[in-house]
C-alpha cells in the first residue's frame, strides 16, 4: 500500500506531495532528501528505509519520483507504478522537467487522484491504480483533445476556400 507520493527537484524542492494514509509526518520529504543526498555514488538504492517507512524512488527527468510504504508491500510493484506515473505525466505535459511539473501541478494532482483513488473503483488510501493513457483520454479528457469544428454545430455550414 502506498502511503505518500511526492516529486522532488534535484535540489530537494518539493513539487508534488500527496498523502493518502497519514502514516508519516510532513517532514518525510526532507528525511528522504537528506538520506538520498548523504549517499555516495551516482545511483542511490531504489529502496531505503527510515524507522517503519520505506522509500521507493526512481529518478527521471532530473526529478525524484518517490512513494512511501510500510513493510509488506512489493517494491517492484511500486517501482512500476512510479515508472508508469512518470510516463503518464510525460504524455500529458510533454516533458519531465521541474518547469513542466510546476506549470501542470493541478493536472498532476488530478491524475494522482484518478490513478490511486477513484478510477479502478478501489477503496481509497492507495490500494490499486491504473496508468493507461488511453483510459484517461476516453474517460476524462477526450472532449478537450479534439479540436473544435464549426461545421459540427447544428445549422452552420462552413465553406472551405483555397
């Protein structure tokens, strides 16, 4: 079960933070960043722990994509979720960068709500998710993705001239 999902910049600025279960305090973001920057080497481990909280993270687009969980959850499943979330954000926002996340933070929060809470008709608190872009295109935003064509309005005719 996922407790929190957050996205951090490479400098540790918190861009997105969603707490589903309330199992950790608000300082969990800074604890993660301190742990990840204290490690030596280029690639920190994907799973780290602090007391009873486990941090599962990936790094894409210069951002840390982090989910926290308690014992008993599969880190591979959570890693797959984070990869799919990053791919979904990239599909919607065009790129994975600090600027694109800041400019589209409301959309990302809505996507998180849809993915983790309501789309799969699962109980809340981060139990199941669905990260297929086509589902969202069909379900939520299909009308926004199509361009407006005045000839579809009743009683209007548009003549195209060259």
